[in-house]
C-alpha cells in the first residue's frame, strides 16, 4: 500500500527547528557577564525562547499586596519599555485564590514588551529590582508527532479484524493498536498481541463521564461528530454572555476549555494547525458504539458514558507552546476538575538531563505541575496523574518534562511490538504504548500508524509552501504523541473502573499498578528490524532498546485486573500447557482436592479454548487458540477430600478467580515484572 498524500505538520517545522535570533542589534545568545544581579537571578538562558516575553518571580511581600502595588513598583521600567505590560501568570479566581497562594503561584508574573527589544537587556533591568527573586526566559516547546500525516479512507478489503469487538464503529477494525491480530495489511511483520489489549477490557469498563482528561495540546475540535458527546463543558460559562467571565475564574468564554495563547475560546483551524490535539483526544475518548468512525480507549458505550476531554490549548496555529501557556494550562486543569494531564509535547531530549536541572531551569512549569499533582479531583485518587510523551529524537533518554521522576514518560512501539525508529528510550522513560510507524517491516504504508480523529477540511502547508487539506475527519499519525494518549486512556479506564467498584488508591499506588500492568518487551530486543534509518529504509539494531523502553507495553486488561485485585496468568496460544498457579491457591496448592474449573461460554469463545480445562497439583491445564483475556474460577476443598454437608463432616469449598491472558508469545517469567 503506497502513501497517498504527504501533509507535513507546519507546527513541527516551526517549533522543533526554531532558534532564538537577534531581537535588536546584537545576538541574543547569553547574559551580560557584568550584570551580577541577572546572573544570580536568571534560572535559564534566552536561547530558544519567546521574543517579547519574560517571566519574573516576585518576593512574598510585594506579591502578597494588590495588583496596583505591583504596578506602582514597576511603573517606571514599564514606561521606559514603551508598549509593555505586566500581569500575573495565573489570574485571580476567588474560589482558587487561597490554594494558589498556598503554592506561591500568585508570585509569578509575565512581562510582555516589543519583540524588537533585546530580551536580555529587559531581563537585566528587572534583575536590578530587589523585589524580583527569579527570572525565567519563556522557552519554546514542541509537539511530539513526527513526519507526515495522512487522511484516512476505508479500504475496499474485508478486514480480518471485523467483528472482534461489540462496538459498531466502522473503522475500529483499522485501529490495530487496540486489537492487533497480526494482519499483514498493517505491516508485513505485524505481530498479534502488539496492542494495548483493549477488546476484553471494554467488557469491564469503557469510561465514566466523571473522569476528566485535560488534553494540553493544540485545540480539540469540540464539534467533531466522533468527539462532541465526550467533550467537557463548563456549564457555569454557558449563559450566552460572549466575551464575559461568567464563572469568575479569570478566563472568558472557557466553555470547552481555553486557548491560553489567544486568551479566548478553543480553536483548531488556524494556519499552522495540523489537528494534533484533535487526534490525541480521539485516542483518549472518541465516542464508542455510535456507528461513526473510530473508537477511543475510554470513549464509553455510546450512552453518554465516556470520559470527558477538556481542551487546554497551548499551541495556536503558528504561535504558542511555551513555558507560560503550558503552566497556565496545568493549573487551569487542576482548578476545573481534571484528574489526568495528557501532554504530547516537551523539550528536545538531552536539553535537560536531571530532575535537579529541570527544577532549577523551569520552576514556573514545575510549580504548576506540582499544583496539579497535589489536587484531588477524583474520589478514586488523592492527586492528579501527569503523563507525557517521551519524545521523538531517537535519543537514549526521555525529553523533559516527561523525564521528571514524578511524571509518567511514554515511549512508542510499532505494530511488530518493537521500538519505533523515532522513539526516545533509556533514562526517564517509564512505559511503552503503540505510537505507530509508517515503515515497519521495510514497507511504506500508513496503515501501520495510529488512526484517530482530525478536523475535516483543515488546510495545511508544508515547508515548500504547498497546501493540502484533510478530506476526511480521520487520519493517521505516528509519534510518541500517539503513544501517550493510549496510556492516558488506559489510566482513565482504571479510574472509571475503580469508581465503579468503590475502590480508592493513593497516587503512588495507582501509578505503580499502571506501570506494572504491562507485557514484557525485552525478550524481543535481539537482532534487528526493518524500518526507516536516517532518510531511507534500512536495518535498525534492537540491542540499544533492551531494558530501556520502560517497564513494558501497557495492557488495559492487566490494569483492570490490578484494580480488581485479580491475579493474571499468561498462556501461549496454540498449545496445551500446565500453568503453575499454586502461588494464588496457597502453600498447600499441590495437595488440594480440586472440584472444578469454571469457564463461561464467553470466556471459552474469547480464548478459543480447546479440550477440557482442569486443575491438578496446583497446575492449570489449558489450551487457548486465540489471543484474548478472560477470567475463570477455580474451585477446591479447604480441608480433606470432600465438602462438608448435613450428613458428612468435611472441608469448606473455596474459590479463586484467575485472569488468563493468551498471547502467541509469552516471556520466560510469565509476563510479571
């Protein structure tokens, strides 16, 4: 299958390659070594930062006063700078102000001035004020999808994946990343089970509208036919007063989220947009079972029961994507009920190589992230979960903020269950998920990328000035940007299921369960794979990725089993085997008298079970023929060889529910960490 249309995302070209140039007469490449005040207060350098913008952190005394007091202190310098202004990074909101001050976020101010002025000279002037404690240059961020994107058109073939789920969404069969059957149409080396194991997990949970996922990205198209029913709505802002801040939270017209670049409603169709935010949102929560398009990981069942997407827009056409817009988005999400931050952007891998350096270099962002992490917006969790893409630099470390130890960083695998050519790996990376790859197996095809929602008709321009548009509301993309929302979606499923079961967890418990609900990858990290190497198809060694893709690839079924507390056992498809489950039946498992193994008709069909399934000496005999996940019940006698009854003294009947995960390949340790 040949690629039909190259649609290069302009935003990536602008932000990934943007370097700070001269703002006035001289090169803006560093601080004046003679200005001791600036040297002692600046936390980072001005390279790759926004023109006409500076961030300052005020001392407590001046910041705790009123806004007019701040204006009075800095009035002379603002007058000198001409058309300049100074305001709090995080606007005043009565309901959130106490908590804002508790975290010191009211002390952060943004200074805006002419782009023609040298930002270092402006920084020197502010550094001379004793009231200014720190100065941070406003750095540029990049989104984490890579390469061209392609409009989706259904194939005329009869998909081998049809009928593998109960939902009626017509394009679900082309979302191999949810249920991979090893279809060679996707890639010649596609591997069955190289997915997030979602099909059977949906039988237990498919979402809950009380769970809010904040998509911090380009704007999400809230009118998309496959998203609109799962879009978060700020009801307090919906009273028809356009241009007003009806709920008093400091943001006007934030009905479906907010555009932190233009300070207004969410947008998705400006020059420079490529549908990135809408694509990410679709993976998290496109509406399921609505007879339309694709499915989302936590998109519900078509009955208004999917998780909700809050659009926190930090990229706006050719603008945005910086320290200020991202920090504001993090805090907004916390203050408005989000439990998960979905962030497919970051800084280039290697720019920051330790948590301490990140703390010292980007304190504004980190303050806002900690504010989100500490906010309890879900009855299930005692804090907020932050998930970032690891980055697409093909580098042996995660990009930041994802690399920060309190944040989950997601690497990308392809349909062959192997690392993609672009993914970062190594230190700071926590878990893998399908990110898609156009070149898997040395064949060029868009079917191997991730299929999701985009704004139909959106016009894009490549680096040669050529324009093209989406002629479908669905498209393929690849990147750790696409891997990240798979993990966010699975986390949202977990919150939904835990709420249904009435369970609660600490944030650390929840993250630990998520990061251990994986399938092992390291057994596959030998030899090579065929994919894009440099600018052409070639052979990529897998050795560097061994032990470096995180804990393994995310498995939705495993995660829901951990939420339940039900143990999982791996079985290999295509052969009869005896699985040792004695650790789940107690130290005397080998000596128990087993009464039965109960397998429902649905479970037998899901696993394609052949022959009888039984228990002897603490071992389960089973013969699955299809990849899938299901639960069985093992019954035994506790004490003796017969159960007690009215006429006979005997033992007590006991039972244990066990989850079976059948795959064509299982690791030597059974898949457990």
